[in-house]
């Protein structure tokens, strides 16, 4: 005859399983699942909710957004992907300024995506090592922001590409210019829950549609990220003590 302990054991095991499931960290959504969802006709809102609930953040190169749009991913999803990335970069920049750290937590930083082969995309965690010139979790293509003599807008880049300016000339323009009106939106002293991304995923995808070379769109994203980090560093430093940064 089963004892009281025997009868309680299945219930205890079920309780443990439920508790472990509740405590389990959500797993990131593979980028190929996003593409498959788009091709199957899943709505943009449902795709965004899946990314939110799984706490998935991708560190996307600029040209990736055109590839995703070509694969059918809606613009609202592209914008969410870029905004979520900027939200996380803002948080990581705050940690950097305040001297905090994510340690070796690979799950706490954005996932770098390689879409060179859209049929076999790869995802890896970004760098969590401590460095003086950047926050933790920056992608391999990150470049710290340096002094710039002039400004250039995304519309000017598109127009220059249409007029026949070479890829190398466009990249040189970006490397010697700051992007106009895309970083520090809201002011240095503004306290807000989330930053505002001045370059959205759909804008990067549109550069692709406008015929801007992929290497140039990658450079736009690189310049934007470095400029955004520098502006956020100054903002947090303005609110308290923090690192002087590589250019001060």
C-alpha cells in the first residue's frame, strides 16, 4: 500500500518542475526564426511581442536591415530591432559611466548577427571584456567616436550615391562627418526611461532600396553607434561622475 510520502512525491516533483520552468531565463529568438515568421505571414505585432517576451536584442550591421526587408520582415519589426539595440546600448553605457559591470554574463548583452549567408545566419554574444574606450557588450564592428569637422544627413548620403559618388568616397565622408540630428535626441540633461534612436531600422533598409552600397550602410550604423555612445556618455557624466572618454 502506498505510504503518504509515496503519494506526495509526484506532487512535489511537479511543483519543482513548475518552479524551475518559472525561473528559467527566456531563450533568445534565432534570427532565422524571425525570417521564417515573416515568410509565413505572421503579423509584425506578434513578431515584436515574441522578441520582447524572449528579451532578444540583436546588434545588427546597417546592411542587415535591407536584407531582412528583402526577406519580407516588416518595417515595424526592423524599427523594433534597432530601438531595442539602442535601449540596451544606453543601459550598457550607463553601467560604463557609473563603473558597474555585467561581468561575464553573455546573456546580458546584445547578440551579434552574421547575415553574410541569409540561409545560414549565425549569432554570437558581443564582447563582455572590460575596456577603457567602450562599454561592455559592443559588437566587433563598433568604433569609438572621434572629432568630426562637418555634418552629413542620411538623405545627403542617398543623394550622393544616386549621383555616382563612389563607395570609398561615401565611406570617407561618413568617417570625417557626424550624422546630422540622429544622436542625443531629447538633450544631454533629459532624464527619460528610454533613449530615442535617431536612425531606425526602416531608414537603413530604405538606404538599401535607394541603391546605397551595403558597406556604406554598415558605416552609417557604425558611425551612428559610436556617436550615440559618446552622446550618452556625456549625458550620464553630466548627471554624475564617469569616465572622461577616449577623446577628452
